C-alpha cells in the first residue's frame, strides 16, 4: 500500500466460524497486518470514517446492509471469501483462497467505481431470476448438467410460458409470454455465471436482462444441448428463443404471483422493480477488466420483437408447450 492508501479496517461477520477466523488471523500475520483494527458490521456502521478501506469478511446479507448505507460511496470495499457470501464472490471476482483475496485487498491501489442494482429496494449482488431460466444463469458445463437435464425431461409436460409485461427505463413496454427472465448487472468475459462470453462492465449505468421464451419442447431441449456442447453464445447472435434488454431500469410484472430468487433467496411477488444506482460504490474487483472511459451509449436496447407477441402468447401461455 502507498502512503495515500486509507488505513484498512477488517470487518468480521458474526456468522464466521472459528476455523475461518483462525485462518484469517494466520493470513493477517503472514501479511504483516496483524495490528489492523477489527470490527463487526454493527460497530462500523455506528462509528464510520470517510476514505477508509474496508476488508470485509462478511456474509451476503451483511454486505447488502453495508452497500445500502448512504455513506457507502465514501469507503473502499474489498471482499474476502466466506461460505455465506457466494453471490458477492461471483459478482466481485473474489478469489476462493483467503490468503490470495487478502493479499489483493491490502495491496491493490485503486478500487473500481461500480453501479449497484436494486430490486424492489433491495441491493442485488448478483442475479434476479423470475420463473424458469435454467441454463442462462449458471455454468452449464458443471457436472450436474446431466442430472438437471434429466429432471427437465421428467417435467416436459409441465413446461409452459407465463404472461409478462416488461417496461424499460425509457417507457418502452411489451407484453409477451416467456418461461422466465433473468436480470444482472455485469459479467466477466470467460468467467461467466451467465450463458454469454462477452464482458459487460460494472460501471456502464445499465442492467441486462435475458428473456427465455421457447415455442416448443424440442426447441428448448435443442437450446440446452447447444449451450452444453458449444461455447457460450454471442450477444450479436442470440438464439431464437431468447430476448435481450439493456436499460437504466426495468419493471417486470406478471398476472399472478410467481416464485423468484434474488441472489439465491426465494421470494414470491407479481412485480419486480429493478434500478441502477450509477457509480454508487468503490469496490476492489479481483479480475482484470478494461473499463471504458468514453461516454457510453445512453439508448436502451430492446431485442424482443422476435418473441411470441400478445396474440401468440394467448395461445401459448398458461398451457404446456407443444412438442414441435
């Protein structure tokens, strides 16, 4: 660290187990940082200081509290891996090894100003999933692919489209039928938890949404198999069963309450308001990425015209998909 680097404070989760705490102390000693101040999140929020580097061994829930605080823009945030912060690890590219993550947290000079996404007022660390979008939001090459595919085959007769209304930040609205929608902020090229290979920057003022809307069981199975055996697809060549939205905000509504997951937490509602808080936090990103310094494109992207329209959706939605 340089002389200009804020003196770090280590924030320790109340959920951290004794083994993890012992490992942290050992790594701090190894890094000659054993004298750093330690606090819980509550202690920090009760007595904060601006321009401070926070080395956070915190759970996803605790990190959401930290990022929700109106003073968050005054701090520099580095995240350490914990069993209970998987979403933050993926979102911020945190190394799985505690020692490696701590080394970066202490030695990196400059954090990245990033956007923060909220869903119904709650901070999104990773991904919102509404309905069924399996294959779009997790590495499809994982060993459990075949198990999940077999499960899908067992539910072919129950695959169906739901009625959704999508409204972008510019007021563009479309009613359509889809199996589900997934929304996220950014994506690291080559390290994706989505099915695309391009990098989407964490500070471009935009959210990204994919809509999965197959018109038959066979087309859906073909889509899943292509994802398994081919490389992740390009944003310029989306499969026919997929739509893409890029916007400053998004409102998703369904006719009936649906189960959805926000960073793995289940909730049931019929309306999701997703917004972007631009340049809201300074976070140390543990992946190489080149951030654009040019003014970005302020236009919304709405690539959904090829998906089932309102007339077709009335025929397809709320009933099992046809086989062909």
